[in-house]
């Protein structure tokens, strides 16, 4: 099928600010790694471990927020602004309850690390990091709801600006709270009175940045929803969001869970291995974040097409998304193949970590195409309201193919910890193929079948 320029242009136009927003949000984590990687490898590994615990638990609530994408975008596509506003507030009510539960769960998950045969310094600093980030869970969930509402209205500028402001706050917080222990070549950016709070300082900076971003998004959302009153609690709508959102949470947990298991295996191997994994993960998260933005744009455009019962735009928006993603991620893969050690050295100055991280970055280059297609593909299918299948696809891909492949390569064929990353690559590729096949079949169905 020949892709018309108008839908390709629409996806690119909406993707650019959303992808830039996702990149800037991931850049906060990247800056945290840069700072912690200049302190020592224990702090670097602890920040990586703590971040994994924080976001793994947070994914249980993120699925509910992402369930707003098809509901709000399809409502707008059908011209029902009142329904879109109503869905936003039901999402807020759900987020408030989720935040209480997830805060407790996250702390217990971090505390449980002490029973996993991890070096004591790594565990203690990871727990300190998580404790300082706990308030950010509620900020994160409410901000995601607001972002879904604004992007469905094509109001991307406030989302992008909020991410930039949050990045500035996070960077200033990092160098102020941790600047006293940074190496000499970093001292030119360290303000007077800088402290040495290590993992707690990195986490505290991120928490404050999360609050600033959430607060920034409230006003443009209020303006966009002017004329509507705050609705009462609507349990049927909330139940509908949970029905859509739980499979999304499950899909995300299955994917992130496989990466988390790899991190735990790395941590059991050595602190150096855990730090190298964190370096490679941060590098791949930058390209991944672009694809998250592309997927968000696809969810909006596909959802709007479904809402207006425009099957032609639905199909063209989906394939445009896959094309843009494939081109971008192939370029990223080539860069990782050619410059793996240079990339690792940019993230950390720990020589023992650089060599190991370089080999992981090289392998990650092979995962780029599959990672990108499954990430943006999830957005395409989410716009169609297809969430259960993505859950099963991740069971097959990551747990049926990826993890077993990694474990066999590492512990049976004994090729080293690099085998775990080859497994991750195989899992991502499998999920991408399932998503492509699913959309290929979906394009032949009546568009009305996908109303949520």
C-alpha cells in the first residue's frame, strides 16, 4: 500500500513534540546516570536498581493512565468533548487510589532487595534512593493523565515545555545535592554550597522535578476543559478504564520485568556488571523514548480516526507510524554498532564499567528495530483499543522467547552476561512481529469494531 503524504505528515508533526517530550523526560534519568556514574560504581548501580524498582511498581498505575488515550482520543474524534473531560477526571480518581497502594508496594519491593544476595552497599543505597522518590509516584500518575488529555487535543506545546522545565530543575538539583563529590572536571557547573547526598540527592532532585512538571500541566488542562464542571465519581467508567488499563500494565510489566530480572542477574554477578547494564539501558532508553513519543502520536491519530469512523485514516496512520519508526531505529542501530565504546565512555568514566558496557551497547544495536516497532506498535494498537493482545504478545515474546534464550546463552552455552542482552533482543523482535501481524489483520475489519 502506498502511504499518502498527508497522513505521514500528520504523524510526524504530532510525533516531533511528543517524542521530544519523551526524550527530555528520559534525559532526566540519563543525567542522573551521568552524575551517579561520576561518583562511584556502587552509586551508579544503586540508582539503576532503585529506578528499576520505582518504575516497575509504577507501571501498575501507568496502564490506567494510558487507557485514557483511546477513550479520550476517540471521544474527541466523535466530537464528544464532554465525554473526554469526564474520562480525564475518572482517571484522576483512579490515580489517587493507585498512588496510595503503589507507594506502599514500592517501599516493600525495595526493602525486599536485601534478601536477593546483593552486595550490601548496593542494596542500602538503592533503598535510600527509592525512599526519596516515593512522593513522585502520585506526581507521575497525575501528570500522565494530564498529558493524555492535552495530546489528544493536539496541545503538545505545554507538554514539551513542562518536560524542559522539569529537566532544568532535575539538573540543578543533581549538581547542588551531589556536586561536592563530583570529579574536578565537573566542578565548573557545581554551585556554591553543593552537598554530597549521593543516591538520596539524585532521587530528591527527580522527585521535585516530577512535582514541577505535574503542576505545570494543570493550568493548560484547565483552560482546555473550560466550561465543564468537575464530574462526580463514576464507577462504571473507572471500571472500564481498569478493564482497558490492566492489560496495558501487564504488557509493560512483562517487558520491564524481563529487563528487571536481567538487572538482578547482573547485580548478582557483580556491581560492575550492574553498572554496565545501567549504562547500556540508559543509552537504549534514549532511542526508545523517541519511539514512545511516536507511539503516543499514533495512539491519538488512530484513535481519532476510529472515533470519526474513518477507516482509511486509521490504516494509513498505523503504517505511517511503523515506517517512521523503522527508519529511525535502523539509524540508531548503526550508530551503536560503530561507536559502542565511545558511547559508553560518554556515560561513565569508570574504566571497568566502560569495557563491559561497550559490549552491551553493541548488542543493543541489534535490538533497536524490534524495540522501536514494538514500542510504537503498542501505541497503534492502543488507539484501536486492542490491549489484551499486547499483554499476551509480551508473555510470548519476553517470557517465552527472550528470557529463556538469554538464560541458555549465558548459563548453558556460557557466552557470558552478554547472552542476557541477546535474549532481550530476541524477545523484543518477537513482540514486534506479533504487533505487525495484528495490525495487518485489523486493517481488514470494519473501523466501528474498534470503538471503546
